[in-house]
């Protein structure tokens, strides 16, 4: 059975690929795992919106091209540097 609703991500642990969401109409927090969000085809750092998103894609989506130097840190020239490097 698959359920779908609109909501907001309240907590996220990028290292573990899991977090909690809350439905727009309220209610208790629900557990969510990264496997619930399939890779959408984005492969390059220019398509990312944050360092956290880039790290999630690098860890979970095959074929991404965001770690040119192979050190495990994606998008070092755009997102994962300075104040964005979380």
C-alpha cells in the first residue's frame, strides 16, 4: 500500500538517509527513509540546491558526477564550501 501526502520535512540525518515529515494538515511526525525518494536523473552540481542535497545524491544515486577529485565531498566549488559546507 502506498500513501502520498503533502507535507514538510522537519528533521533529516543525511549520514543515515532518514528523517521525519509532518503532513500539511498537521499531525504527528512520520518516519521517512531516502529510499522513498527515487533519484530523479540530476547528475551535476549545477542541478543541486544545497550541499546536503548534493551529498544525498552522491551517496544514493549511481552515475552522479559531482565529486571530481574523488574525495567524497561533492560540489566543493559551488555548495560544499564556506557557509554552505554543512
